[in-house]
C-alpha cells in the first residue's frame, strides 16, 4: 500500500470531508479560505513522523500557516510527549529526582 499522496479523486473527497468537518477556515488562524488564500492540506502530526493521509491527521490550513508550521509538532502533542517523558524513570534519574 502506497503512503504517498492519494489519487486526485480521493484527495478531492478528503478536501470536501475536511471542509464539512472543520468549516471553511484555516485550522490555525481561523481566516476564511478565499481564492487568494486557498486551503492547503496540513498533516497535524508531520508526515516525517506519521506518513498517512487519514483524515484524523489532516487539517486544512492557509499557505502561510502551513509553511510556518512545517514539520513541527503541534504544541498539544509535544506537551503530551514531554509529560510522558517527565514521568519516566530515565527523566527522573537524569534530574536527580529518583534514586
Ligand atoms: Zn492560517
């Protein structure tokens, strides 16, 4: 199974489903999409980490927001990962908090 960009027909179905799910505005800045600022697909968890085109990992974003985010993890995901690391034995020992 290919994990690359789906066929154009499927991409269009995904775009329509995301517009219905999220409305016609950018996920990040909430500005409505226009001909000058069209919707682009953004992989919420970057493709470099999770190579999928599943809708649950896709949002529509304007191009400036999409480029600004790039391959960065969204803050809520990063915070969740850091929280789990902070409570790990390795982290506790590294910080001198555990014997
Ligand atoms: Zn935006």
